[in-house]
């Protein structure tokens, strides 16, 4: 009888350990490019992880899953495909509702989906269509997902070093973006200032660059490092918040002349997922490049 009780205790301990290692990870824009390799690396290295492949096109997601199945045994049992367009509030609401109904809560959200126009396209429509997925939509998704991320979970966002402060040519703009007490309202106001200055062609005089993608990423980087980690729900739930640059990688969006592969670009996001599942005050809300904290 005593041996039986000991076996029961051992079984419970092992089950608890297994449950601790079970994680559900959302990766947006994961049917190709860096997102695909983030999911692939995590699936290969963490056999107990399951994934939500959040993609604009279900058929593209199915093709990506078929590709993953060729190299990772039975990976299709650990991946669910959900439709999500981060440029569309209705799609975001439906996605969040599906997560709530089908999964309850998840352990991590990896904001990888993004968009950039080819070449030197610039103008009000370009700014609007770049900011919607890269900035407004990514923030909307992140905030709406907070309630459905477990305590001690993670929100990891793929930003960019293209969005560093050096792109600004006005000291007052730099001061505004680096204000340690900057609010979401103020940041959205700066984003609107940029858009309005493009509309009336005063962006250069006001110190803004002729770069819609870089500005969208500067705004995103600022939110994810200076504002989001301070939100009450993030603090109360001990959710880790990180932002990162994967580097210039060869993807459909960045082109084929980049020095890094898309697989290289997955390295820092995977590193951040694999950090201990507890808030480290020295790392919380920081911006990473090649696994190292770096300044904006």
C-alpha cells in the first residue's frame, strides 16, 4: 500500500512538471518569413508546446502547416490555424473571441505580422496603410488579448531598428518620444502629427523622415517599451513584455538582398520565448537585437 501511494505521488509530480512545460503560443503572420521560422524553431525545440498560427489566409496557413509536417513529426496535432488580419478591427475582435472560446487562455502572443510598401513609396495613403497593421492594429490586438494571456505569460513584439530615434530631425520630437512619462494618447498624437504633416507636405520642416515604415516602427517600439509594460493589467498579471529587431532578413517584405535569412531573424524571438516564465525587472519592457538589450 505504501509503495502504491509513493507511485501515486511520483505520478502527480511528473504530471505537474509536464503541465508546467505545456505552453500555447500565438504567432501572427506565421505562414511565411520570420514568423514561419519562429513557429518552426519553437515546435522543433519544445515538444510540449502547441501553437496558434494566426494568418490572413487560411489556405496559406494550411500550405505552411503542410510544409512543417514534412520535417516535424505529427506537428499538425500541435498547430491550430486561425484567421487574423491585424489591419482589420473586426478580424481582431473575431480572433480574440475565437481564442477565448477555443483555448480559454494562452501563454504567449508573438506579434510578428507587419507590412511595408516596396521601394520609396510615400504619401498619406502609404502612411495610413503602413501604420494600420504595424502600429494601431498590433497595439489593438495586444491590448485585447491581455485578459486571455495567463499570469506570467509573454507578449513579444517584432519591432525594428529602422524605427530608431535617429530618424527624427527635430530635438523637440526626440524629447517627446523619449519622455519617460509618455502616454498612449500622446504617442497617438505624435503618430497623427506625422500623418498630418505628410498630408500637408510639412513633414521635413517638422523633423519627420520620409519613411512611413520606419515611423510606424518607431511608434510601435515606443509603445512596447515605454507604455505597455506600465499598464495595470500587465503589472497585475506579471506578463513579460519585450520588443525586438530581428535584423534585415531576406523575406517577401524586405527583399532578397538582406544579409540575414528569415531563419536567422527568428533567433531572438525564440530566445525571448525560452527565457524563464517570470518577470525580470532588468529585461522587462526592453528592446532586443541579437539577444542583447539595446537602446532605441
